[in-house]
C-alpha cells in the first residue's frame, strides 16, 4: 500500500514537472509585453477631426502578425491610412467607429525585438455630440513566432471630453455691438467735420 502511494506521488510529481517544462516558454513569452498606450487630446469640440495614436514595442524577435483594433465612441467616424502608421501598415480598415490596423513584416521573420510601432487614425466628433466625457477601448493582438495569440488592452488615455468651443453667442453679440459703436463713432466724426 505504501509503495503504491509512493509510485502515485512520483507519477504526480513527474507529470507536474513535464507540464511545467512544456509551458515554461509560454510563460516567458507571456511575461514579455508590447505595452500598447493610446494618446488622445484631453478635450475636443463638436465637428472637430482629431488624431488618435497608439504606441507599442515588439517584445521579442519574430513579432508577427500584429493586429490593432480600437473603438472610438459610438457615432464617431474613423478614418485610417496605411501610410499614417510607422512602420507602414499592410492592412487597414475603418468601419464607422472602429479602426483596424495590421502589420506582417518580412515573411518568416516578422519584426525584431524593440521595433516601435505607431498606429495613427483620425476620428471625427459628430456635430450633434452632447457635451461630456467619451471612452475609447481597444486591444493589440500578436504572435511571437508560432506562439500566441497574445492579447493586450490598450492603456493610457481612454477618455476625451467634448467641450463647448469656438465663438459662442455672447462673443458674436459682443462683436456686433463693438462694430455698431465704431460705425456710430465714425458717422459722428464725419458729421462734425462737415
């Protein structure tokens, strides 16, 4: 009975050791991160077109394929171009408020450890957007050689605020009153001169 328990204990330890050795490369790869971070303006105005950038770095050699998906607030329109990204993206797609960007790199090689990526897209704030705070959310999905996919949420800036801007009604009224005063003054000076 004791021998049987010892054999079961040895078998259990052996199985755990094999599993641990088999998954060590995955754990190491998971510990390496691309650390994507978004950069947004703190405030935007209705009708404004603003640039959104997401920066990240290849955490290992053979970093490929790499895909980014970022969502602007509902109702905000996104545009994207391959040449706006560094390195230039191989695939881009903009559907309403969603930007999708993909890089492959050299076939069989991908990108080297430390390669920096900048994804840029533009978003148009609707003319009828309500004032307030709006959220962005997205992720980067990638492979390191045959391992993956790894998924990392985009961090850093995740909100922007729509604020009242431009020339308000009171500015227009003030300018009109100022022009009226100048016109009256010019007319009075002309009248006195004649």
